[in-house]
């Protein structure tokens, strides 16, 4: 019956149009939710950063005036806690930018060894407090001046070093940098961070670079952390691949 066929065709077209409208509605809601999330993360990281910077500034002033070793040590621990909080805030903000596709790498010339020294100096207080051997080695063929994102390269080293230090109670943490490939003026640098910490089993390694994930819940309870550091590090490294 032609009338029935036309009616069925009309229903099919209507169903398709309804499905398209519903899909557009879902897409709009997702976009609004993402904007709301990005705005929330930006606001909350700003609100967190302000008191952390205030605490850190006041403690540094006290540290300059204090002479008693035990009190200086306590103030140093407070500053380190503030540094750790700043790392968490930065990782949250970077994660939000990456998820929204708004993250950019800014390249300019900088002294590479100065970048390494800065990362080592930032993490040295934790290594010293734990009594760990803490060393860096940069191969001789690594260029003195490179073009890249100094801030993000330092962040990669900080994330790797702080992660190693967190899970190492005795022994050593070492940073090594080698030039592993070169094509004309473009070089590939590979970073190795080794430690004598608790290690991780094969199953746990699969979760290493997932967002908001650690090897198991007991690690989160014992050592803390958001599980974002290595995820952000992986995303940064992938955006910097020269070849």
C-alpha cells in the first residue's frame, strides 16, 4: 500500500530529525558543562594560589629573621608544603587546558643547564630532608643553548623528580639527560629519572599515565597526590616531540 509506505517513510524522517535535534541538544549541554568546568578550575586554582602565596611569603620573611635551627627547619617544611601545593594547583590548571585543547607550547632560546639546576634546586630540600643522594648528569653533547619551552621542560623535570622523591625513603634519586637523536638543528633530549624507591608492579605501570590514577588506593592514602603529575608530564612530552 503506497499510503502505508509514505507514512512509514514520514515516520522514519521524523525519527531522524528528532534524533539529530537530541544529538545537538546533548552536544550543547556537553559544551556548556565543559565551559563551566574550565571556569570552575580556573577560579578555584586562583583562589587556592592566593592564600598559598601569602603563607609562603610570610614564612620566608620569618625564615630570614629566625636563628634557632629547629624553628628554621619547621619553617622550611612549611615552605616545602606550599611548593607541593603549588605543583598540585599547576597540574590541575594544565589538565583543564589540555582537556579543552587550549594548551600551547611557547618556544624560545634558553640555557639548558640552568633549567636543570633550577629543577634540582627546587627538589633538593626534600632530598636533603630524607637524607637521599641527589644528583644530576647532563651529557657533554647536549647543547648549552636550546630552543624550547623552558617553563614546561622544567615542569617535566619537577614532576619526575618530585614523584621519585615522594616514593623513595632511602638511597638515591638521579636525573640524567642525553641527546638521543639529531636532525640538522633539531635535537631530541631524553630524560631519565632513577630512584631506589618502592617500585611498581607490571599491573600498576598500566595506570601510570592515566589522569587521576595511582597504582592502588593504598598509595594514595599513604603518600597523597592527585594522580595528575605523570599524566600532565606525558602530555607535555608528547607535544614537544621534535620528530
